[in-house]
């Protein structure tokens, strides 16, 4: 890659060039495109990069902190990553895998701070305990088993198991006040968790990418067309002027969140055939009482309702946005046919194609519990929602909370013949020739952005990834190619370094 004929921009407007070409097109200015752009700028500084974002700002959709259903997913407290089997045993494999991935992201961010790619880490990452919460004899037994298995793992050392009501109330005063402890409670407590504002992080990364790339806000990618030489013609429309342009790119990454499925379908690549999407929206209750916010400093996750998707696991969540703590509870699931918060009601119907119609239709009988859950959530009143919150905050009053709309999520439906399966996770879809890739899905999403984008680089630039890029990637990510779980000494070194660079070696905020 590398050429002299490239797209140039001035104030978000195309400037004429003899041939409008670029090496890389990034679609969307969320955490995924920003991460990939930051990696490529350092791996291949001579490559030209052009980024198009439909909205007028970076991180204005799913990466926005008020839209993000979970911040800093590292499997320390999310119980959907440690399912209990019929025999009562707890499977921790997914939790260990996700924590490994989060550590990769954490290393990249620390290296970026050390090298000036990112500045002032407290703007995007802060120490906050991660806590799992259950009640009732069955819930206590589950958390005890979970603790017994996870606490022996390298990445989870230091986890605590708490059942004492006095200690519960000391650590979580808002949750302890007014609680009837005749119903036993249990916590898995991890002191050194983090809160990540992916909106602030994305904006910093986009600022870095933009120093050596062309960034266009308010520009919508409408089509992708492959040429005989393997390049892609990217059709773009200026949302403000209506002007249409075409850009030729050697590689395209579709990081458009819920909008990725439509563009991958329009690309015509066989790897995208059979994929469908099921949108799930929702709301949070945001605390408006500063006194209550001050009484809670933790991310506390409970158990999901039967049939609920993973992003609907209830949590009482401290977040730090613009250096100010906030408190959310939820999410409460909703439904909309839109694939993006700023999307269209035609998103779902227009995503149905002959290749995914039968797989999508096959989902309903398989996921009856999910449909029943969604119907129940849609029928819930404001009073019902406060009643649900009282499982976490026994003395909750509606006057202290306001409803806010969360970001839109699209669950992946993967087709296999006439059957489909609903997948709760993220999936990298890449063409066999490595000229285009995209990301579908939701949780754990942003927290594993770096390993997800390394997956894109591996699938699309295999020779460079294993060869010329490996030493540089090893500098950015010291555990590159290794498992921290299997290398405790390396994990200790990495943990100490990242904690210092990201300024996480200070004591977590406590009530």
C-alpha cells in the first residue's frame, strides 16, 4: 500500500484531487475504528487513512458513555460470563478469556499513554471496584462456587467472598440501607476493577488518527463496490450538502456498530451471507440525587432474568464521566427495529435477505424465553422499574432517578443452512482476500476492542501481522502471543506497569 493520490479534507469537505484514492477507509468513528486507525498509524505510518462518520462527532453512538450498557467489561463481576450448569458447577472459561482480552486492551492503552498517543488517562479510565451480587441460599452457593474457582486464577487473584451483613453494608451502604438480611446475601468483590469512559477514549484516539489521516464527520457511507483489481469503491454522501463522492480504497473496515450489517451485505462478500441481526434497545435509570451518588462507589452486577440477553444483566453502576461520578441502574430492555440509536425504523426489515430469512425465522421458537422477557419489559411501568431496582437499592424512590435511553444493540444471528443461532458476543467478518472486514455484535464489545482489531489485522494482513508487525506489536502489548494466565510473572510485570501508566495505582474511590 501507499500512494500519492489520496483524499484530502478541509473542514470536513472534499478537496479536489486528480484521483481520489486512499489506502484504508474506516467506516464509523467509534471505539473499533479509532482503535484500528491508531494501530495502523503506528504499524504503517506511510499508509493513507480516511475515516467517515455519519454523525457530527466521534463516539456519538454506542461508544458514548451514556449509551454504553457496560463500561470496562473484564469478566470480574459479570455473572453471564460464569454460567452455572445443571450439576451446580460453574464454568469460568469465558470469564478467563475475556479478562485476558481486556488485559490486552489495557496494555495498548498504557503504551499509548507512555508514547503520547493518549493523554491524561483519568479522562477515560479510573479505579472502581467490580462486584458480583446475589441473594438467597441458591445465589450464595453459586457465588461461593464461582469464587472458589476464579480466585485461584492468576488474573483474578485478590477476589473476596463476602456474606457478612455488616461488611456488606460497610462496603455498599446504599445497597445495605433498609435491607432485610434474613434473606442471605453474597458478594464477589474485586477491589482493582476500572471504569472506562469509551467516549473520551475514542475521542482521544480519533484525535491521534486525525493527525495523519483525513476525517469526515457528517458523511454517510452508502455503498461498497469491489473492483476487478481487488480495491473497493466507497460511495459517500455529505449529510449536510447532499454532495456525493466515491473513494477508492485498498482496504475497508466497517466499524459502524449496528450499521455494519447493512454495509457488509451490500459489499456482496460471501462471508457476510447468512448473517442477520436482532436489535435490542433499553433504558437506564440515572440517579439525580448527589447524596445517593456519594453513597455508592462500585460496579455491582446481579443475575439476569430468565431469557434476558447478556447486555440486560442488572447492575448498579458507578461511572466517571468528565471527572464526575454518576450512578446508573439497569438496563431495562426495550425494542425498536432500529439498528442504531440514530438509525431508521427500516433497519431491521431492510436487513432481511434471501440468505438470512430462514435462519432469522428459526430463531423465534428457539428464543421464546427472550421474547417473553422483552414483552414483559415493554409492559413494565415506571413504578415497576423502581420496584425492580429495590432488589439492589431497598429504599429506592422514583423521585431520585430519571429514565435515559441506552444505546441500540444488535445481537448477531449466524445462519447455517435454514437454521440460525443467536450469538451473544462479537464477530469479526472478513473477506477471504483480506480487503474488507467488519465487526458485528455487542457485549463485551468496547472492552475487547484491541484484541478484536488485532483479529482483523491477523485475518486481513496475515503476512505483515506475523512478520514485520510482530516486533512493534510486542512493544505495544508485552503479552502479545502469550497467555497471561499461563505466565504469572509476566502478568505481575504487566499489571504493575499498566497500573502506573494509567494512574490506577491510587486507591479506588470509596464511599
